[in-house]
C-alpha cells in the first residue's frame, strides 16, 4: 500500500463512518420534535417517553458525529495540504458556516435535554426543532463544499495562481442543489427505515406495542415518503452529472462507447480492457431517454475520455447498481407501509411484515454508502474536477499507512461504544415500559 492509496483509504474510511452519524444527526431530531409535538397536543405520556428516549439517542449520535467530523477536518489539512492551500480560501465559507450551525445545534440540544419542566412547554419544543434545523443546515453546507469539488467555480486561474475569488459563487456552485437535495432525502430514507426497523423488530419480539407502534408510525411514514421522492432527485442528479461530469456518468452506467440510442444497463460485469459489459440487461435507448428525454440523443462514452482521466469503472458501476437496487427495494416496502396505514390493513402488524421491516433496516445506509462511493470515486482521478488531480494533492509526508491503521482502530472502537450505548438505551426503554404485549400473530 503506497501513501496515496493509504491516504485515499483513510479518507474513505472517515467519510464512510461519519456519514452514518451525520445522517442520523440530521434526521433524528425531527422524529424527536414530531413525537414531542404529539405529546404537547394530546398529553399522552407514551409520546413524552418516546421523545426522551429518542433525545438520548440524538445526544449519542451528536457526540460521535462531532468526534468523527472533527477528525475529518484535520485529515483534509494533514493528508491533502496542497489542495487545502489552493482551495481553502475558495470553499472555506460553507465550512465556517457549518461550524456556526454546529454550535447552534450543540446549544439547542443542551437546552432540550435539560429543559424538561424548566422551560415553557412550547419553547422547549422549539429548541428541539432548532436542533433539527441546525443539524440539517450543517449537512447541506458540507455537501455544498463537496459539490464544489465536483463543480469548481468562483475563481480564475491566472499563471497558475487562483485569483478573483468569489466564495458565494463557490458555495452555490452548479452541483450544490442537486447533491444537497439527494443527500437530504437519502438521509430521511436511511434514518426512517433504520429507526422503524429497530422498533419493528422489538414489536415482533412482543415488546411494548404502546411505544414501538407510534415510533414505527413516525419514522417509517417519513422514511417511506422520502423513498417515494428520492427517484426524482436521483434522476435530476444524474442529468446534472451527465452534463458536468460525463466520465462519471459513463462509469456509473458502464457506458464505454459514445453512441446514439444509448442503452440503459442493468447489472452486468464491466471489462475495462475489452470495454464491454458481460451478463447485463440492456434497454435500448434507455440511457438516452433518461438523460435527454428522447431515445436518440448521443451519450458520451468512456472511449472519448483519456484513459488517465477515467474513474475506476467497476467500483463506480457496482456501487451505482447497489444504490439503485436498495433504493427501489425501500421504495417498494415504503409503499406497502403507506398503503397499509391508509387502509388500516392488518398485514402491517403481522409477523412477516415486521420481519421484512427489520430485515431492510440497514439497507438505507447501504444505499447512502454506495452513493458516496459513486460521488467520490466517480470523480477520480480528480480531487478538484478538471483542475487538480488527487495524486498531486496528497501529502509528501511518509508513513500514511500507519495513520490509516490507527484511524481504523479508532473508528472500530467508536462503533462498538456506540453500539453498546444504543443497546443500553433500548433496554432502558423496555425496562421503563410496564405494558408487555403478547407475540404478534
């Protein structure tokens, strides 16, 4: 493992770990606020109990996300000093604003956690809403910075010097809206199905129907609605990528040859040497239609991209296929849930459906991870698309491989600690619940 590969793996590990906690930290406060709102409107104690339980989970994920996010910010400077030297003054604004949102989130979370019976009820609820809004803002701002790496703007390069810097134009680059919209919806889907799946599994085991059923209704309903919307944001994002980063789109679709009536490829094993895709299902004209709205328009293939500027096709293609497949699965399950809720169908309480919900629990985060692989690996070999290559930005400091193994150990330790804390929270919630329901039929 050379230093470049070690640095890339360390960033991949850090991003892959942090994004899970970032998604949960963005979305769980809204679940908490909805439960709290229902409690204030109805006075039902079960919603207060659920709100308190969820708020403790929010605190755990907030702390873990803060630690992993801080480590990421250090890594940007330590692993990619050349990139930060040139790019820092340009795209630093969203990071500085993200820091402000983070502090607001931390203060509001403190108010909410310790504000029970100390603040007026509706002001206390409002502090919980602020936690969600500031957390969501943090996520959008970070995505805007990442989008700038895919669509660099807000500066000119004159004689190798970055001049005429416009931080506002850099932050609101051409890619920020499509990436932010898709990321936010993905976070709602992943968190909604994860939380709902956990409560479904506990309900299937005969745990308290009083608390787990309302928890399922809140989390799964929001997750299911987001799952119905995400294909539209994904389509919009893919069209945007086709115009800005044709190499990334070609890698996503394993589209090697520039041609009219370009086929949409489902599955398949790409062979980069022969520039073919084996065992794929091909829909003639499908790719042309999805990108341009007709079945004829030519789509740029990888053959028109210099070989040293092509992303790794297999990794990007497989990740894209996994993302789409898991999203479609969750859309189907979400539709079953929404129809069952609307018609008060008995199957949503059956053992088989609760088992299904529990089984798809991690699939949203699998889709999120796969999507980030598409975004980041699909940009390669560029760290700043079309301007600076990743190999030119890596630190000259030797021994990065040891840093990678150190970070791996830290993240594994954090994951185990968070897992233990969450199990304790679930057990505490069950211990605090007097009612015990019989096994679901």
